C-alpha cells in the first residue's frame, strides 16, 4: 500500500517545495528565490547611498520581512506535515528518508 501512495506523495511534496522556492508565474506570492532577489536589490539600494536610509527603504524592508515570515510558516508546515508523511511512506517502502534539518 505504501508503494501505491509513494509516487503521488513525492509529486505532491515536490510541487509544494517548488511553489515555496519559486514564485508561481503571475503570482504575488513570495518564493525563496524571489525573496532573495528582493532582499539583494534592497541591500544594493541602501548600500549605495551615503545618506540615511529612506522611509521607502524602511517600508520595503518591513514588507519583505513580513513576506519572509509568511514564507517561513509555509516551509514549516510542509516540513512538519508533508515531509513527515512522505518519510513515513519511504520507511514503509524500505527507502531512506528525507532530512529536513532545523
């Protein structure tokens, strides 16, 4: 029974992880790749100026932080729920489990 459930669960977890890493096309949802680019762009703007950080940069940083917190919550949900269930199926199939270190 575990083998019948294994492939669909692998595909499900792969899809969930892909959505967390990569922003879906046309979506405003953050992904780790998009967040990395956005933080790098904000850092470049702040780093290039000799003036104090602008209100716009502070607001952008706060917005990015909030988006990152939501993204981390999604990651924790996938890690604690979906990867755990996948690992149970892998164990039942006699396969090595995934490591999702803290």
